[in-house]
């Protein structure tokens, strides 16, 4: 079974600094998709960034970028120029085909002014 | 991507009663997913709801406790039956909108059982 592991229950970052959230996953599939979701206190799940496994180029979305290491099954999220609004729970998720998402346990990110 | 309207946003219920949560999608989707998020935890899949067939439940979840309806391609309900305080959680529905777009989630229902 596919599993997603987030080894950092909590992280903190100073405003305007950079932080990296870790995620590893286990799968025997060769074609799959990886996502980072943000869940602020409003509890709305917001898609931050996605990566197709067949693409070697790391995905970027403005201040958010990933470091995708397929051989190592690693998918970390880097947040640059952190803002107070980035404070939230961050979930790494995996999906293959039209199957439900498999989530990691999440990392709570605090941003210090 | 799809927009989901989920109701109610929150409720406080007496133990032993039932609550039905509704999700309305603004476009037709094949599969809808229902998740539970216990306090401080990640999302756990309850079931996958396909239109025109019985929902597929994950291990640890049963139809008698969490009956699901999927009458058409834009609507689904999840009922939490015979509630106990252990059912206090956030419940979320989700739809896939194509792998390049990820999955869209409803705004969640915060359920408190007293």
C-alpha cells in the first residue's frame, strides 16, 4: 500500500525567510502525482502545488517550489519569503490514476513576525 | 476547477442522533470522496461515492454508521448515524477534477457530539 510520511509535526520560520517541509512516500507505481495542500484554521483545503512523477523538472508556483527526487521517493516543499498568511497545516499527498488521495500526517507551520 | 458547496459548516449534536452532510458540486463528476479529520490529525478516507452504485467503504468504516447517497453526478450526502463523542471531527467531501488540477475539497463540516 502507498504511504506518505511527513517527519516534521511542527516547523517555524521567521517572516521573509525560507523554510523547507519534508515528505517521503512509498510506492511501486511508476506513474503518479504528488501534491502539497495547505489547511489554514478555516479548515479549507487549498492546493499549493503539484508534481507529475514523469516530469523531471521541479514544479514552482510563485514563492512555492518543490524538490522532487524520484529515486529517493522524496518530495519536499520550499516556501520562500515566508508571509504570516503561510501559517497553516501542510499536507503532502499522493495519487495514482483516479484513486483517492493518500495524505501524510501533516506539518504545522508557524510564521514568526 | 470544480466548486463545492458543503453544508452545514458546523453543528453540535446530541449523542444517539444522526446528522446528514450535503455536498453540491457545480459540475458533473464521476467520483466523490468523503474524508474524516479528527482533531489535530490528517484526513482519513471514509468512502468513495460513485453515481448509480453503492459506495465503497474503507477499512474501519461501515455503511450502517456512515450511509452515503449519490443520486446524481453533482450531489452526495454523508450521514453520521447514532453519534457518539468519538464522532466529533471535521468531515470533508472531495472531487477529482483531473490529475493536473488535483482534487477540490468542500469547506468541511465541524461536528461536535455532546
